[in-house]
């Protein structure tokens, strides 16, 4: 499948420069498909991955934080209401 996207001249120049830099780094010519695949692969590698246990701990911490935030907001509301 082939498609075309329209980008500004400035964006095109940046993409071409980054593609050349990547080709030099890898020491081989790249198609545009290969260039974008490498970009997405690099981006994906930067995203930290959590194990199932770590994800559950993080979810619990977020729940606790939200609950304490709700309690704090309720306290502020009650204090404000008393002084009205």
C-alpha cells in the first residue's frame, strides 16, 4: 500500500535531516518506511514497562492518593461552609 502525506517544507527538511543522521548512524541507506519504523521502535523502547505486580502496586497508590485528595477537598468544603 502506498500513500502520500503533505507536510510543510520545514518539516520535510527536518525529516530528511533526521533520516540522513540515522542512515549514517546505522551505516546503511533507509527507505522512509524503515526510517519511521526505527523512530517508533526507539520511542517504544523509551517507555518503561511495568510487570503485573508493579502495575497493581501503582494502581493501589493512585487509588489511595485520589482518596486522600477527595478527603482533603471535603475537609476544605466543610471548613468553608462553616464560615459562610
